[in-house]
């Protein structure tokens, strides 16, 4: 795995943690807002590192958003008991499939 893909993986992980922290902050634990701000800032820096490392914008952003949506949905189900219906699962699969098509389509 190249450094660009590692940076993208880091961006995804940090962004998911920041989004989960946003949920905690919205539930009244305001100290989590510091994690939200730091997490999103770090995620964007890591995304820019991935782009500077040669990943195309469409691929990097697509993977970042699709994997982020899937992981956030799964984690919010596990941590907060939020719904994850079969229809939502199909939607997540469609998002991931669409991103894969964008990535494959970008290969020359």
C-alpha cells in the first residue's frame, strides 16, 4: 500500500471518529466538540496528503466518503443503537459499488 493510500485510510479513520464524537457532543457531552474540530481538521490534512501523493480527487473523495458512510453507520449501530435496516445496507453497498466503478473507470 502506498503512502497516499495510507494517508487516505488515516483520513477515513479520523473522520469517522470525529463524526462519532459529534454524536456524543450532540448528546450533551460538549467536551467532545474539541475532538470533532481536531478530527475533521486532521482528516482534511490527511486527505490533502493523499491527493499530493498522486491519488485522483474523484477516487480519493469517493473512497473517503463511501467507506466513511459505511463505517459510521456500522459504528453508530454498535455504539448508539441506531437503526441499520436491510434497506440501509443495500444503500451502503450501492455507494461502495459506485465508488468502485469510478475507481475502475479511472484506470487507463
